[in-house]
C-alpha cells in the first residue's frame, strides 16, 4: 500500500508499531548491500514504551517546575511523579494515547523543512490490540469526566502548603490527558482523516471470525473503507491440478478454501457497501522493502485498488425521529445501524446522558441527542440490521408548556 501510494505521487510514510521492530522494514547491517534505502516512501517505527517514557519525563518536569517545594519533614502523600521514566515498563491506555498522538502528528504536522505527508499508512496490530488502540481516547476522556468532572477539577482549591499531596499533580495530569484524549477521539472518528483496511487471509475458516470482528468494529463506529483478502494463490491453467499427488491435493484444497474465503469476503463487503481487494501470495519470502513490488493487488473487477477504496459511502450516524404524540405522550426512536451483528449478543445500559451498547464482545458509549437526554428508555428491538431504541419523556425533567 505504501509503495503504491508513493507511486501515485505525494510524500508517503509507513508507520510500524510495537516493542519489536520488523527486520524486513529495518534490515540488519549485513543486508546493506541490498537496495533498501531507495524506496519511494519513508518509514518510522513507534515503540509505545519509549513514547511513554518521553511523555512522562515532560509531564513530570512540568509538575516539578511549577509546584512549590515541600516543607521539611512533610510526607509526600500521593505523588505519581516520584516515578522516573526508566521505571515505566508499560501503561496500556497511556501507551495507546501516545502511539495515536505520534501518528496524528505525522499525519497533520509539517517537518522542519515545512513538508507534510500526503499519506500515512500504519501497519496496525491485530484486532484485539487495534480495538484497544482506537477506543482508548474516547474511553479515557469519558472516565475522567465521569470520576472527576472538569468543572469540579478547575473550580477546586489546591493547597500550597501541601503541594506534594497529589492535588496539583493530579490536576495537571488529568488536564493533559483529557485534552490529548479529546483531540485523538475526534481524530479517530474523522473518516476523512483516518481510514481502516481490514485484512484477512484467503482461508474459508477465517470468514466467520471476520464477520464477528467487522460487526464489532461497526458497533464502535469504525467501519473499514475496504476489505483485503491476502495471500491468494493463483492456479496456472497450463498444468493439471487433479493428479493423485500429495502436493497437488494440498493445492486443490487450498484453492477450494480460498474460493470460499473470497466469496465470503465479497458477501461481507456487499453488506457493508465496501470494496474487496485481493493480494496474491508472494512467489518467494519477502526479504526487504523492495519486495512489495512483487505483490499483485487488484480491486473489484480489476480496478485500481487505491481508487476503489474511495468509493464507499461512510456509515450512517445514529438517527432520532419523532414517532408519535406530544408532550409527555410523545415517543421517539433512536436508530443505530449495526449490520453483521448477532442480535443475541446485544445488551444496553443507560449512564446519565449516554447509552452503553454491548455486542460481539465490545462496548461503546454513545452520547444521546439533546431531546433524548430528558427521556427514559421504553424498549428496544433489532431488525434488518438496525438497533432501534424507543424513548418516552421523563416527567421529572420534561419541560411543561405554560408552567
């Protein structure tokens, strides 16, 4: 993808994420005789632990520089900033925030020469880690607002006599985290800025799992812009493939399985309104970045894959409509499109002005439209790929005309 994006013109960056670097993207010194430095795209590797240490050093330095010195003999109390950056071996949600923050900077900021990247492609982790990465900003912002609302944080007093008790440190940390989380939550939710590609192998047994993972992403509002069926074998029609030889029998089984995988992926793509791309199995193991040129990638009906990814309409936002009645007799319906979801996995909850939806093993907290925040849930149904939640006015908070 990075090679093709660079070939179309524009500065391209390939980002890999993880605690261990990929030797293909970062060849060993003995591989220097290969032409690995002439690719048309740039590459950077993000180590979440390193990002965490650098961020903690900056925040801790700010706290220590701005708070008064503790009185002699005063107990430090709660003070997270006694931790030094080298002590930090991991902090999951903070790592996710900082990784996304680095990706966001690469995607939006110019470098020292005033240049920006037209395309930033991230070699993302697998499904579980990807969900944790992309949902961390919204989750952290919601948690902080729930347990320590901003209006309370900013209106509370901080004792200058006991600066090390954690009040000032906690306030600075909470504000930094909230601002960063809100910025990144907006970035993740902006489909004009961030697109996902769902990659699955050409294995028929992979389709049921793909359906559940795509359904979970749909619940989270993360519908991919396209599906990729990877490592597709191509049969050479010049040779017979039905001879009683173990290798040919294995090949025949693989071909049958990948037909099922491609058909299943196309069915999923049709339900989501998304194109399906096919990438051939490499003829030899990949050894360096130039090997990307040997991978054949085709879009639907042989179309250009990058062009095909821009054809799908974005998923619809939740909608609300007035069903019937007026005043306290009014009824409203809130609809969330959830194609692919198994309705037996759906659960609903209400937390103040939000609804928590659970399905396919994931949860999403959604802020209700203003008219529904003064209502109570009256029921819910799932039909034709839509979750429909009924609301009725809450007599205790519903405005009364003429009162």
